[in-house]
C-alpha cells in the first residue's frame, strides 16, 4: 500500500505534529483477503472432485465437444437467438410506441399483445406454434369473406419447427422488449422532444433521431441480459425438435444414455457463447453512452487491461471527425 | 436571417387576440392581446406562474390554444380556417410551420448524444433537406457567430451552460427562422455566463430578427426591447416602451413586481 502524505497546512497540529507530518492511511481490507482465500480453496476442491469423478466420463465429453452434430446445433442456436432478438426488438419497439401513442386503438392492441405473450408460459407458446398446423391446415392471404386469395400454402410446409421456434421466441421476446423500450423512451427528457419539434422535426423523425438513440442508453443493458437469456431459452425449442444445440444433445443421449456428460458438453458451449456475448454488450453500452458522464466510468476489468472508457470515447470522437461527421 | 416573404416593416409578425388556455380547470391564459411587429423585440415579464412560458409555447404550438386567434405571419397557429370553422392541423403541417419559428429553452435542451456541430446541422439536413456539406459550412459560420467555432466537436456535457445556450441559439438559427422565441434563456446560468448569451441575443436583435423574449433581465429588456409586456395571472397588466414601463410603471402590480426583481 502506498502511503500518501497530505500537503494541507491548514489542519491544526495534533500531538505536536505539524500538518505536513500527517499521513493518510487507506482502509485495509483484511477480511476481503481471508474470504477470497477460503472461496478459492472451496472452488479448487469442487473442481478437483469433479475432474476425478469417473462417472462423469470426460472421455465422452471430449468425444462430443467438437462433433459435427454439436456444431450443427450450435449454428441453429446462434441464428435462432439472433433472429428472435431482432424480431423481438423490432416488434417490441413498435409495440412500445403504440403503447405510448394517444390512439386508444393502438394502445389497446399493444396492451393486449403484451398481456397474452407475457401472461402464458413460453414453453406453452413454443408447443402451440409447433402444433399450429392442427389449428389451421392452410395459410391464406386474401380478402376475407370472398373467394379472392393472393397466396395459399399448407401450414405444415411453412411452419417448420425452425420457423415455429423463431415465431415463439420472437413474439415472446417482443412482449418483454416492448416494456424495456417503453421505459427507455420514457426516460428521455420531454425537453428533447420539444426541442426537436420546435426545429420542425415530425414525431416519427424525432423518435428515430432524438428519442430512441438516447433511450438506447437505458435499453442496452437489459437487452443485453435478454439476449443472454434468449440464448439459453432456445434450449426450450428442443420440445419441437428444432435441431438447436439442446435438441441434438438430447438426440445423442437418447441413444447412448450418457446424460450427464452430454449436459456438460451443452453447458460448456452455452457458457462459452454467453461469455462471448459480453463483448458486444460492453461495446454497445459505450457507444450509446456517448456524451454522458457514465461513459467515463472504468470497470475493474478495463482498469486491469489498461484501457479506459475515457480514451475509447475520445477515440470515437476523433474517428467521427475523420469520417467527416 | 431575413424572412423569405415580403419584408414589410410594421406589419405584425405575431398577432394574438383574446388567446385563452387552460389546464383542466386552471385558466392559465385569460385572453391575451398582443402584437409583435416585424423586426422588433418584445420582452415578456411577470411573476412565476403568470403564464409567460405558456403563451410563448402557444406561439409555436407546443401548447394548443383553447380560444381566441393567434397568427404568425398571417397564418393561424395550429389551425386552418375553413368557412366559419377552425380545423386542427395534422402533425406534419404543424411541423412545417414550426420550421420558421426558432425556440430557445431555459434548460438548453441540446441533444446530448450529438456534438455541438451535429446539433446545429440536424434540422437543416433532416428537415429542410440541405446538403450535408452546405449545412456543415453554415453551421460552422453560426458557431463562429456565437463565439464557439473551436467547440464544434464537443458534446453538450463537455460545454458550460453559457456555451450550451449559445449552441442552442445557433441550432435554432440554422433553420433560418423569421421569429425567435426565448424562454428565460439565461435563468439557468451562473451570473458570469449570462453576459455572453445576452451579447449574442443583442447582436441578433441588431440584425433585425423578430424576437419574443421571456426574461427577468430588466437591463436587457430596457436596452434591447422595443416593447415590454408585464403579465400576471394570465392577463397582460401593462405593455409599452420598456424605458417607460420598467422605470415608471403605471400599474401598482407592475411596480410591486419590479421592486422585487430589481
Ligand atoms: N402541463 C401543465 N399542466 C398543468 N398546469 C400547468 C402546465 N404547465 C403549466 N401549468 C400551470 O400554468 C401556470 C402558468 O405556467 P407558466 O409556465 O406559463 O408560468 P411562467 O409565467 O412561465 O412562470 P415561470 O416564471 O415560473 O417560468 C402555472 O400555474 C403552472 O402551474
Ligand atoms: Mg416559464
């Protein structure tokens, strides 16, 4: 610990010492070190017992960790996560704007949507979309109550397990995202809207250019969490065999009965993906924190790596200037 | 900065006749009659809650007028007269009309996610359809005019209050308005920063901009104002030459107010 000497000469001399002799001693956290040591010991014990457990069959884990079947599942899981989040955020933003609109019809529709999709279990929704073909044999687009149809197809051919999974996850996400986006929009000072309006900007332009970019600062952290949740929730679509990571894992252990090792394989991959997702999340938070004091805060990890949010932000600005913005 | 339409001196740019506004049961404006001539500076004074901001916001339709007639450059604000009826305008049409009216707010309301320069070019590019390069050039000139050419790349959070307010003025001017509204532009500022903002406003007045200014700066009203209007409880108590009204008011209420502010 560094001992700092204060150079304040206004302090009253105590015990015959002058102010210059006084020394500042930072608080020492002995308890913190003891707790850290104890936790580390427990962790080492746990990992050791797992590693040495023959029932875990690490050979099976190793055999399947990089198997083609697993990579196929990973690919599906990833695109399903991405597509469901895009659908959820886009539709969620629309619903948030509808809920904030002065039209009672739009407000009612949006509220009804959120009520339905938040009020029923996701698992039920997934199975529903998986079996929706039982409800409507054909999908048609035309003018109701006439014979005019522009498009007609068998529901089964359109609503493949992957599409059903996407719909279920995306629509469910939209309900949650809409609440996050709504909170974000409401966090933006009304003075911003007024300033934009006074410049002649229309409501839609004001929303897109002024309100939403500022709302993003509030929206990004919870949406990052939603993405991480989504990645894990895709495992639920194994109930309609959408060929995601979990579906394929289940297919394997249905045959070889190695449930625990296969679950370890799945967990390792989910963990790896969730960890990777933290990187774009941190970037987005910095991007939308521009122009705020929070952008200058430095996390312990950033301090460890030597970079600071402050330099990143200044770098951003320089780049913007160079790009002629 | 001059209006694109015919520039007839003396023809009123803002004309209010019996303007009323209420929030629920609370009557905030109880029939305001006011005329602002083209190229003149009108200063609105009055105690807190007297309805100054509300009236100012009615002029660019940030608040809906409930009664009476309010016109800017001969056009009704927020309505179209058709036969004997007033038809409320669509958002699109209201936005169109607001382009000619600049507004400066007490709390600046700069867009915090944009640099000073981006704040200024946003509306010309997105609303008026000015080419980016040209908008940039004009924005740099405007920032120079308000003395902030070297701050173009700064975000609002990196500027002092006085600097932010001057960027806000530049932002409003970028749309080349024929009327500028100021709602207590200096009351959120530290005393030593007030002067810079008032200087910019004074310069603007000298260039012939029509301005309606809500302010507690009696000195500014006296020097720059062509008319001073004293409001209280939703009515205009007294209006006239600021050098007369602010020095030797006729009404007791005005005198009482001035003795508190000075
Ligand atoms: N959105 C609103 N809803 C309800 N009442 C409002 C609203 N806006 C203003 N008022 C009321 O209208 C009255 C006039 O307000 P206004 O802001 O116009 O006063 P002001 O003269 O600008 O005062 P100040 O000098 O404090 O800014 C006040 O009594 C205020 O409480
Ligand atoms: Mg006010």
